[in-house]
């Protein structure tokens, strides 16, 4: 492991802002769990009767594979003339023309694996024949690494669907865990509505399939999602003052949540078992942390400080530990036991530190911080809660806030105004592969759910 | 496909309520027969009773006999042997028996006159009105009035209270603004006794949206508490935080940030 990591030390070194070498390796390990990367040659798939959708198919497959950070995707400009589409196309020798696996193994392609296949319209259904072969095999008819058939609707959505499924199988073949397939991002959006209104929306992890979940014609924002992805809680002015509301993510129906009599109830965070929530409420005066069952009943006050406290975040591996954002002066991130004792500041007191977001490992968290720069200019950081070492992920490209981890622990979704308006982006945990997912209206407060 | 709609549809709710009420009404085991229709108006005797002789006023009353100003009372009468019944003070000719709801502005005595073939019978009933004279009607929608509407008064008479960054402390300037606001609020509540006023807490754009909701609430609460100390009933002031969601300006400079760090007043619901 040590030896394999050496290959990525140069990348890790670029990430360092302090002496956090070990920590940088943590991040690198999340991203490349297997050290050296397989080099994939992914041919341009063609379609029989389904060609109009193949541009979308090819870009989806490529993006999924690249987004997994598991592979070195070899450039298509180096590919040989002949691109096999079926296993039967392969032969032992093709003189470097492409119908032999060795043509892909040798320079300049230098691929360890060949991803090939095609799609066809069959009985009104889109069928994908997807194959992955190890290019070092001598016998082209030996057992392939992957040879599967996938079906989807005969349209662009079907092409995207089969591309995701094929990519997911490839990722799993190479030991990728916690696939993003099926995961969804909840957020709030100011579009399609009355002036000043903001609604809760959801989209697939890659930004496709954006759908409006609420129609409250009010200001509704700051969603959070339960660990199993079945519930979304959010803060809404639908009844005048900010209150918590909850809905079922499958049906879109409202679920009951009892709000305390208070001018403000906000920021629900689910416990790992999904049975309780922690939230901030002014029921006792200044906003403090409360806990209740998932329907709002049986509430109890947790924190007792003379300072604004918001954004409780329950550790996904240890429900006895919370992070929260609190005053009294410039807000900082604190940790606290779930019974309200053991309050301790985690960030170093400089600037403003907000938006803590636990990594799925329960040892690290992402957050936004104005360290060393003017108030309001937030950048994203990751901190190891044990050592308090931290790494900076964004570097002044607008404001960067509201990070949330993907279930795979390798990707983050966040909000940035780098394009001029607040939009939602994803990136790898080392700050690379930034992708903009939203463009329409203003889009804020992303949170990544398993479904 | 999944249904993602999340509406509170008033029509559906009303329909559901109606069905629920209907279901509840139908759920009783022994349905009660509806009351019989009222008897037809009788200018002539339809009971076969002799029409000779003077009419008999079996009942003429007002219940309750004493009301507070603005409350209503019910007049009730039953006459037999009459072919014309009338009540003065603007009531006019009425059937031989009936009821009438009224809201008398002052104490008043009604006289019922029943005319039969052999003469007439009269009866009187009095309702006593107690309590203070009615207040003048509210001027809330009287845009032509000198006092203006509640909205215009709240907008023009109450000044924003400004705060320092990340702070809900009441500065000397804020103290002066709140003292003037307290005087203005007393005049507004005197003119609009049923009004309530929102104290909105706002923040500049720099902090996080989440923290600013909590900070805005603290600003609104500190302003409300200060006004309460100056004698404004706290239950007439409702706090609501908008964090940084409702800025009055959007420039990224201190003069705009200062304008947004405020407690602002609006008409309560």
C-alpha cells in the first residue's frame, strides 16, 4: 500500500496547505482506493436504430467512468482504426489495426482494458451489449471481464439509463464501492415560481432529471435527507415564520412534523437510524439545539449556551456526537455530545466557519470557512476531527458553501456563485473534476442522498 | 411515474371536510326528522276559530330584554283572531306569528297592533341597550383619512434599527431609533387598537444563510424586548427572522451591508 501510494504523493503534495501529509493521503485513499489506476480504452459506441441517442450515451458512460476517479481514461485520438463492437470481431492479430486486444495494450493506447459494444433498437426497446476485456489476454475468446446486456426505453433517457448501469457494473468490477448510481441531490431552487419564492427540488447525482418536489409558493430551503433517502426535511415560511416541514421522497407527500411554538425552527439533521432529528429552535429564546423524534414529538432541549446555535449535524457513525455552528461572536464549528455536554470548539476561531458536513467515515467533515480572507468569501475545507488538520479544496473561485458528501465518500456537492449566480457543483474530494449541475434560476443548499 | 406534487389544495380540503361532516351527520343511528316548515302567513283565521271578538295577543316578547350595544335580540309574537298584525318602529305588517332578529342601537319599545273584526288589541315589548357608545369605525382602509392606513403609518412612522456585524447589541444610535419607534408605535396602536406589528430581523449577505436566520431572530428579539421595556405590549409585536433573504440592497459594500443589518417593521397578520 505504501509503495502504491507513492505514485500519488505528488498530487497529494499539491493539496497541502500545512503539514497534513497523513491527512492528504486519507483523501487520496478515498479517491483511489486501489492505488494504481486501470487504463481504460472506451470506444465510441454506435447504435443500430438508436443512433440519435448515442452522443448522450457516450458522454454519460465516459463521465460516469471518469467521475468514479478509479480509471485512467485513454484519449480516443490514439485509438487504432478498427474499433471492435462484438466479441466475435476480435482476432489474435490485426497488425495494429484494432481488432486484436494487443493493439490496445501496446503504445500509444497503452490500455489495460478495452470497453466496447454497441446498442440496437429491438422490439421498441434500446438494448446495450457491453463488454470489458483485459487487453493482456492472449486468447480473444477467453472469458471476458464483463459481457452484459442492458435494456432501456428507446429514447435519450433510456440511453442515459443503460450507460449508467453499464458504468456502474464496470466500477464494481474494479472494486469501486458506494456507487453514485441511484443517488440523488436535493436542493432548493428559485425558478418557475412567483417572485421571491423558492421550492425544494431533486435531481440525479449527475444533474439530470431535475424535478420540483414542493409547490408551497413560499420561501422553502435548507433541505436535509434521511440516511435511507426516504425523507427530506426542510425549512419553510409557508406558514409565516420559518418552520420545519418534512416529505416522503418517493410519493412527494407531506409527512407530519410537530413544530414547537417558536419564531424559528430550522436545520433538521437525522440520526443514523433515521428515528430522531436534531434541529435549531428559538423556543427557549435565542436559537439553540433541540432533539425530537422524527415526527417532531417528544422534543427536548439539548444545548444551553447564550449564543446563536444552528446547523446541528449528527455523526453518521456515532449518534452521540454532534457538530454545530455557534456564536457568540463570529460563528465557528463546535462539537457536542448528544446530551448537550462536552461542548468544544473545533475550528480555530479565525474568520467564520459554517456548514459542517460529515464524511461517511464519521472521522472527517467538510465545511465552509473564511479563513484568512474577507468576511463572506467562503471556501471549502475538509478537517480530520481527531487531529484538527485540514485541507483547502476551493481557492477563491467565488463563494463556495454548503458542502455535502456523496455516499461514495469521494465526491462533494456544493454551492458556488463562481458563475455570477448561486449554482450547484460537484467535485472530487481533492478539489478536481468540478462540474456544474444547475444553470436555471438560482439553486442553493444541495444535499446528497442515497436515493 | 412518481408523483412529486406537494400541494395544500384548499378545494380538495374543503371537499374532504364537507364529506367528513356529511359522513358524521349520516353516522347517527336514529336520524332526527327535520323541523316542520313554518306555518303559512295568515291574514285570516285558518283554524276555524270564530272571527268575532277582539284578537288575542298570546305572546309578544323580546329576548333577551337587555343587551349590550351591538348585540342582537329576538322579537317573538303569536296572535290569534286577527286579520292584520303590525309592529311599529319600522317593522311593519307581519304574519300572525313569527320572530325577528334585531340589533337595536338604543333602548326601544315596540308596539304590536292586532286588528280583528270586532276591534283591535295592542301589546308592547321593550329592549334595553346598555354599554358605551359604539367606537368610530376603523380607518384601516380609509386612504383619504388624515391618519393614513395602518400600512402607510408603519411604513412612514417607524424607522429601521441598525446593527453592527455579527451583533444584536443595541447601539446608542439604535437606542435613539427604538425610542422614537416606541413613541410612534404608541400612536399607531392608539389609532389602530387591534393592529399588531411584525419586528423583522435582517442580516447582510456575508454570513451563512443558516446562521443569519438565527442572528436575525436575535436582532428582532432584542428590538422587541427594548420596545417592551418602553411600554409597548410585547404581544402586539411578533418577531420574524428573514436572515439575509430579503435585502433592501445588493451591493457588496459596507454602506449596503449596514442598511441590511436591521430590524424592520411591517404590519402583522
